[in-house]
C-alpha cells in the first residue's frame, strides 16, 4: 500500500496476519484494539481490557493470559471433527482422544481440558511417573483412556497397574523390548491382567523440526522382529488378551498431511497383522503431530500445516478404514494424542516495550571545520554528487566506514571523527532505503537495509522463560502489538528482552511467504505503555521455560466470557508470578539468611560512620522489600497517561 494512503484496521489485520493464523478468533476493533473471539463467533474480548483488569489487581505485564473458552473450544472442535469424519465414512468404531500432559502440565490447563472433554470421554497420556501421578488423581471418568508412554521402571508399572485395580482404562505402551518382561512379572505379582500397547517403529519419517526423532532411528518403538518377540512372550505368559493397542508417533508439528496419511497406513498394517495373529486389539493410537498454523500460510512450511483439523480427522479415519477393509479386520477405535493443537492457541504472552535502541541517530547536518579526509569522503558519498547507483554508493560507504574504524584502531582518527563517520554511513543507508522503497528489483545486499537500520525495542520479559522454543528451536510465534492498530506502524524493529544474554532476542517474525527479520511497530510515547503480544504460546513454553537470570514465571490470569453478555468477560483466577524470595529458594538461598548477612554489613558501615543510622535502616528496608517483590521490571509512568486513558480515544 502507498504511504500516501491512510492506514486502516484491515491493513493491520493483513500485515500482522490476525485472520490467517488466528482464523475466526482474532479481530481489530474500530479503536485499534486487538480482540479475541474465544468461541470463534461474534462474541469478543478486548485484550487491553484484560490487561487493565489484571493491572487493577496488581498483576502487571509480563502477563500470560489464558483464554479458557478458546481452550475448551479446541477440545470440542477436535472431538467433533472425528465424530463428523466417523459418521461421514460410516466407520464402525469411535474416537477416544487423550491429552498428552507433557505439552502443558499446569493444573488449570489439564483440569479445563478434562472438563471440556467429559462428554467425549476424553482421557490423558502420561510419559513419566510425576505425570502418571497427576493423571491417576485427576482422571475420574472410567470410560476415558489413560495411555502410559515413555521409559518405565518398576514403580511406573506398579502405578499403572494400580490404575487398572481402580477400574481405570490404563494402557501401558511398550516402548522398549526390555519392558515387556517387567510388565508380565509385576502384573503376575499384583494379580492384575494388564492392558498393553505396542509402539511401532515406522519406516515413515516425520517432517519439520522434529523429523529426526522418528523413523527407523527413533529412540522409542519396536521393530517388526521385536513386535513378534513381544507377541511370543505374551502368548507364553498366557496374557494374549492383554494386547489391545498399536501406537505410533511421527513427531510434533507435522506440516504435511501426506506424511500423516502414509504413517497411518503403515501403522494400520501392523494393527491388522496383530489382529490376524489372534490378539484382541481394539485400539489404534495415531499419536501426536496434529499441527498448528503459526504463520497462517497453510503450507507445508515447518511453522505451518497444509491441512485443517477436520481434514486431519477425515484422512485418519478413511485410511484406517481402507486398510482394515482390505485386510478383512474389524475397524478399531481411534486414539490420538494431540497436545500442541489443543493448547497452543489459548495462551497469549503480553509484555511491554520499555525502551528503544537505535543505530541510526538521525540525519547529519553540514560538516563544520575540516574533519578527517575519510569523513569528508563519506560526506561526498552521502551527497552523491557523482550520481552513483545505489549498490555502488552502499559499497563505497561501507568501505569508507571500515577504513574509519581501522584508522581509529591505529590511533590516527579521533573518537568524535569516528562517531561522525558512523553517523554518515547510517545516513547513507537511510537514504538508500527511502530511494528503493517503491522499487520492485532490489539487490540482496540492499534488501537487508531494513534489518541493518532496525531499532531494538527493549521488552520486559525473558525469552528463555516464556518463549524458549524461539531461542532453542527457531520456532516462529505470531507477535504483534495489541493496541494502536489503527495507526500506521512506522518503526522497523527487532525485540530484545531484559536478560543479560545476547541470545535473549526475537529477530524472526512470521510472514505470509517467508520469514521477516523485523517487525513494524509504533513509535514509543513518553509515559504511555506500549504492549505487544506473543500468541499461540500454550504448548511447552509454560513448562520448558527456565530460571535464566532468575526471572521465573510471569503473572497469569484466566479469562472467561460472560454467559449473559455479548462482549463481557471475567477473570476467574489470577496467579502472581514468582517472587524473588521464591526463586532464591529454588536455588538453595534462604531469604532470611540473606537479609541477616546484608544487615550485618550495614551495621558495620554504620559503626564506621560511612552510613548514617537512618540511611542504614532504609537500606535494609529496601533490601527486604525487594526480596519479597517481583523479578521483572516495574516501568514508571505518569498515571495520567495510563492505558485506561490514552487508548480510549
């Protein structure tokens, strides 16, 4: 769009991709505020209203907002997608989904999923002893499945079999050949007939970031020869009736539906063969992999998916049905372990941009006096009297800047002259970017000018705590301001967090066809907050975040739609983030001991007359207050310029 034309909220929706990655769940209102539609209908919540209400209760950003109705909507949509596919195919079997707790073990998330899935007999999957302990207590629906994956010791197996004694539909999935002997031995000792599944090691490999965890070299799963051996061990132990399930997993976030279909067909063959061998079976678990369209491109790109939830369900059902029909085997109940697709969309991280770092300090005026020859040559390139083309100007300016740096290092250029050379170089770059703004054919080197000139917005959060996958796996998340969207964003920026690590940054952003290196944002206004949201962060980020720089978990609120109001909402639960005292306790520091140690030093300073008694008391009070306080920054601003006032224009 030409810069001469006014900026509209439609431009904001297109640039930030709200309608692409957000589907029917996000929109921009006339005042430029981002709204969330939890159920995908006309009802909406202005996200800044949630932030205001949280701030009123003392919980300031960084803030995780859980839109609980959106989470419930995802659970219903997945189950209804399979119900519809089963009905459409006249499939003789049902869908029995489970939520893999590892994706988000937080109590509020797991309980909400179980409540929303109650009518569908939606179950849980556990991959460790702590997760199994959670699942045994929370899963009270005896019609729901409890799938046990991962490495297992005797205690894990005993816990799972205890679930069978309590009437739960617990299935222990054999991941390694050595596990079957332990399961048989412990089951006999406890007098329990186990329900057992086999994870098969498919030749089909996954795609995307987790492709290496699948296929024949995967660490989990049994080969065809090992499956035959397990079958023989069960027959010998007179536990033939124990084998009920075939399971496979081809990785998290599978972008290509063709890969899923190929894996389903291969796994269904294993299922049919075990059924032919006389095992009762009844369940085919297609594992996880159902993707999330983080960038909205609906493509086979690793941060996207070229299918919908409904297409996924139809393809799984139809392919299982076709293989079973060809093998003359009764169709099984279908199980899936979709975690990312359920929980990623419901969580939004809100953080404030509190400062900016700019390389370019603005245009340089006319040179005064007689500066260094290199500076004069850079100024000539800036004025471009010889009318060089853009690429030649850039190369010449870059060479002269490098010469200036070299001369400074050798002591033949003063600091003021080097600073002036830098400013002239950036002035040339800014001119070139402006000249090429409307050009369709820009050389690669000059196409990087936006990134070179980008400002850095300093944001009050930690990438390592709240967006760990961005740092560790280059995972793309949708990121956008949540207000002022009716204003043109005129600043190209990258985002840096408040950690002391240079890797604490976000410099890859979603784009429709590629990855952006900068994000268009609005100029910061003195005394007014500028809030940015990172979206679809509900999968893994809550659990995998670490204590880098001792920031810890952020504040959190759970928002629900009001039943009797179109756009009303309420915060059901507000959870303060970690205090400094709590964080210190996690790493073996006792806050009382620290306070005593500090007070001892203050007392010594007071006795030495380097600190007045009243100052010493104030120092101890400050230390004790901050040790009980929050770990993140507390921006100071004029209350008259608060979000409540400035954004309701």
